[in-house]
């Protein structure tokens, strides 16, 4: 009795100590991640030994094999591949861009990169006058008489005043995604897009475009934000032209794979957590989305390591081909449907390996309320924002099956410095930030597994 | 009437638009910081043109003159210097550390840096056996018989499981601050301290020590976390010794200055906001605390630019000598006391130029409640944490005058990768993070100025 009273006394007077089972479990998850985490060394291998890994490339195949082996070595209960046919776009060996016949600059080379899925210019390139626009409306207003035979330069900058940089991105990215076909409507012969970045940088950002099926496919490149400023300064000089030469080509689809590792539960249901294994070819894909991949593997490793026995089967999923096709995400949902794998929830980390601030939610209001009731468990770890909607690209196709979707929400301030660029490299990832994200994901999986959704 | 109803209709149906005067003002502050901010270019100059600027150095004098000029050029109403006598510690040209006569490593050089305020070893250095400890208790237990004539190696690592890394720092930094005198109690001839860092790095972290007045002053150096691991692995080998040679010296105090820029109010009272202008000599002091200095100047520039007329006189204060003496902070409080400058509040930014998450508060409970009532105004900008106690080192001396103190609270995950190291350089500062911090400070100053505390 006196011991019990003493115990209660301590509980009352030491509120900082973990009290509930959930608090203890989540503390154990974060301790494991921060003291003995393996996400950083996994990412080191994926980034530095394998590197950039566009779908269909030898590096993508190596990443499939590496992540399979990794999960086998960690002792996951079951590791398997899902076959996915993916597009096989190849950049070509050289890419050239040049401002030609500027009265003030003369001839000036600019760094360029072909947009993903774009056709090449062919040998000899194209050279044409430049029409600068900031919107599709402006393009329409100019019409065929002002655009035909010219290169359209899309130069609407990302809005720096948005606090979440993904909002700024969302406000500019249609220039990259649809600009080529929009310009082709009016007879343009090529497209130059201002890179999707908030800083003034000297390297271009790649990313995929989608050609409208019924319009001519014209070549499209990105230039750096710095060069976009320079080009904008001279674009109206009489006689100015732009030269571009790219050799990108879309080859036949090839066989690739999603990689799935499981910790087996007993309910017959599933919780999936993952990132996309493919990346762009110009960096090593450390933030986009090597981070999400290793965090997913790490989340399951942590739960296994601390001895948690899941009710549901937990899956770490490496989706293939998010960047220029989303075939892996679609295929995963297709298999889940066909095999009647009922998912309690699916979670994705694809916003970079930065400090985790919260989770985005795409689920019913009742489910959101349940997740938000766990907020006090996350707040001691800085994870506090459960207000935003959204899941993620690769888990999106599961929504049709009524699956509750969550996205890890890290800080977004630095993401578009690196996104789709040669600067997306391992050294830009901070070990503790990556680890905190993995732990937040593991904690969320634990709560969903234990309490359902 | 119909127009009024229409107006109300829009207000009710567009909750995302700024509504209140305060919301509009804070939106204008953030827009100015993110669209036309000058903090990043100011920091570029301070870091790259002036560089490391320890109190008493020519660089510190240059930083005084630069910040004075900067605030004059920005059109502040009044810019002046406060005379401060500062300690003048000089590192010396060479610093050497070496593991000697290891059975496994042979002789191995390690990168070292003398701790600030430490005495040098003199020419020829010292060489001695090494005793490794992790606490002052362990040192006491070992006693003079095991320590006399030896070098004490303090190797207690920062705890990686603390989420706020300043807590980890607080749990380890007494080894650096007091280790030399604690070891001198038992006759040690020198001290080697494991750097205050969470990652395994190959560069040492400097920082100041304080010698106890009644004990011998013995030389003290830091080694990198990586070398601390290596030394720990061989420290018990028979015959192993450590060689250290430093030429640091404490010269006579010299005249330096705090720099103060004002936007004049009419109340006769003051609100001070600042950072410390001095920095360590091994980096360029971009995060510690160039960021805080330029954010303070920028906060006032923003308020002036958007046309805000303050009630109280707003001061941007560049304190001198925080790193190895705190003379500037003390002198500022002394002047405030002597000149009867009543301060409504004082705010400091000295935790790096990272993404702002909140403010620490050191004030009465009523005042805290008032500040916390403004939280909804900050949350759209990611600034959400008003739970922590604390002000800052340089504003600390104002507490005796009953001044309410606030500290900008940025994310802490990366700070101790750079703190007091050659890696604390301009390229480690992210433009948007710095700008968001300056805007958060400006917004807080605006609210305190308008509503009082």
C-alpha cells in the first residue's frame, strides 16, 4: 500500500516521464531511431552506391535488388517483388541550350535539361525566336500568329510568399507538366521552362511532362532560375534566338518491380508504408525519394527491433516509377484489389527527409478525428500539424478501395532547392531529421495498428 | 446596405483571406521578408567579407563598423555605439594534437582546437598519459593518485535521444566549460574534451571555458567526435600518451562596442531585439550568430518599409562578446539601468538561422498568457510553439530590471553540426528559413509594441 501510494506520488510529480503504454512505446521508437537508427546508412548506400535511378535504368534494377536484400537481411517475415511494366525514357548523352544573337550578351550557353518523357530535337537541334509567357491564358491571347515556328519560354516564377513551398510548386508546375502541349496547340517548335525552384540557382530542375495525345510532341527543356532571369532580360531584343539540342527518347516499356517487405500480423489485413524507389537521373535521389524508402524500411525495422507484434501485416513498399509514370503505385493497388488485400491504411513519405512536422490525412472525418486524438502523443517530438489534407501520389490509387491515406509532412522550406536537380544528393540529408521522420512514421503505424482507423 | 451585406458575405465565406488588422499586418511583414528580404544579403557580407570575428579581433571591429553603416544606410532614425571593454583571447597560429605510442595506431595526428579563454601549452607542448572520464564524479572517484601529471579526456557524448538538441548540449557542455578546472583540482596537466556535436565529424568544436580563480590554469583542447571515438578505443593501451601544443593567450582587455539602431517611438519606452555580433574564429559565424544580427536589423527594416509607426522606440542591438565574456550584454543592461531606459521587452535570436517554430518566454505568467493569446496569428507561418521557458544570454542581464524576455525558437536539429566549428559558414544558412525567422521576430515586435506586455 505504501509502495503503491509512493508510486502514485511519483507519477503525479514526474509528469515528464512516460506514463501510458503508448507514451512508453513511442519513446522507445524514437530512442531506437536516434540511438541505433539504420536509415542514414541505408540512404548512404542507395544514394552513393546506386545513385540516380530512373525507371527502366540499370540503377533502378539495382535498387530493386538492393532493397529486397536489405529487407531480407533485416529479417522481415516475407519479402517479395511485384512485376510492373514501366516506361523507359532515356535522356541522351548531351543536352545543349544557347541564347543566340543577343545584342547585349552575344551568344551565351545555358545549362539545360530535357523534361522527362520529352522527345529530343534530333541532331542539329532547333533554333528559333522566343516568345515569353507566364500563363496559358497569355499563350492563348498571343495565338498562332505570334507563336507558330517559335520557342515558347514559360517564365512564371514560384510564389515566394506561400509558407508551404508545395503550394508555390502547385502554382507553377503546370508550365512544366502541360506547357509543351499547350504551346504545340499554336504551332510552337519547342519549349523552355523556368525551373521549379524558389532560389536563384545555376542548375536546372528536371521533372516529367505529359503530352496531350492529339497534339504534336515538341521538345521541352528546363533552364535554371538564374538563366530564366537572364533570358527574360534579353528576350525582346530584335533578332534574338534560342538554340536547343536534346537527344532524349522514349523506348519500349520494360519489366521492373515494386519491392514489398512484410512483418506478419494475424488479422488478415494490411498497413502499407513506403516511398518511391525510382528517382531522377541528374542527382542521386536522396531526398526524392530515397528518404521515403529508407524511412519505410526503418519504421518496420524499429517496430521489429523493439519487439512489437503487429495485429495487421505491416508492409514496407518501394514503389517503382513515381517520377514519370506512377505505374508502381497503380500496380500495387491493382494487386491489392485482385488479391483482396484489405488495407487498414497506407502511408507515404515523399516530401523529402526533412524534420517531420505532422501528417497529411486523406480519410473520413471520423478517421481524421481519431488520428488527431493522438496528437498529444506526437507533440513531444515536434510532430504537431495534423490539419492538412492529402495522401500521396503512390498511395493515391488505393483511395478507390476506401483505404485511409496518410502522408508524412516534413518541413518544406528546403525541398525545392534540391527537387529534381543535381543537388539532390546524400549530403543534403541531415541524419537526425531523417531518423525523426522514420520514428514518426513508426509511431503512427503502431497507433493505427493497435487502435484501427 | 446591399454592399455591406455583400461585404459580410465575402468575409464569412473567405476565411483564408486576412481579416483583422493584425492578420493583414503580419501577412505584410512575411510578404516583405520573403519577396524583398535583405537579411540573406546582409549575412552574405558579414560572413563572407568579414568572416569569423572573435571579440577584440580586427574582424569584430569591422563588424561593428559594418553593422553601424548598414543601419544608417537603411535609414534608421538613430544609430550609435556603446563602448564595451572586452577580453582579447587569441588562438595562436598553430595547434597540434597527437595520439602517441598507441600499440594499434602508432602515432596519429588529430585535429584539435584550443578552448576559448584557455592558456597555451607553450613551445614544446605537453605529453602525458591519458585518463578518460565521463563525469566530474568519476574524476573525483579516481582522485589525485590517478590523475596527477596526466591529461584528462572528457568523453561524455551528447544524448541523441533528446528531441531539442539544446537539452543534449546542456547535458554535456560542463565538460568544456568547467572540465579544465575540475581536472586541475587533482593535478592534471591538460584536458582534452570530446566536441559538443551529435554527429560523427572530423572537425573539432571550440567554445569557451571558465577557469576557477583559485586553481591552476591548465591547457584545454577539443577533439572531433570521430577522434574521440578513436581515442576512447585505445586510451587504455599501456604506454599510450597524448601530445598537445597550443599557443593561445589572453591579452589585455580592448575597447569594442555594442551597435544599436533605433526606430523612434513616442512612449519613451524601448523594445530591444538583437543577436551577438562576435563569433568564433574557426568558421564565419553565419549561424552563430550572424543570423540573429541580420534578423534583428531586418525585423526593423521590414517594419519601417511597410510603414509601421511604433509606439515604443524599437532597437536592433548587436551585442559584443557573447562567446567568451558576455560583456556586451551586461554593458547594455548597465546603460539601460543608468539611463533609465525602460524596456517593454527584449528579444534575442541566438539559436541559428533555421526555420522558426516558436518563441521561448521568460516573463510573468500573465505576460506569457498574453503572448500565447497571439499564437493563432503565428500558426499560419509555422510558428506554433510558445511553451518553453527562456530568454537568451545577452538579454539575460535585463531580467534584473524586470524586463520581459523572449527568444526566437528555431528548429534545433542541425545547429550542433555547425556550432563553434569551421562548418559554421554562410552556405549552411537557407535563405527562406532566415527570412521566416526575421519575419516572425518583426511580427512579435509589432504585437508587443501595439498591445504592450
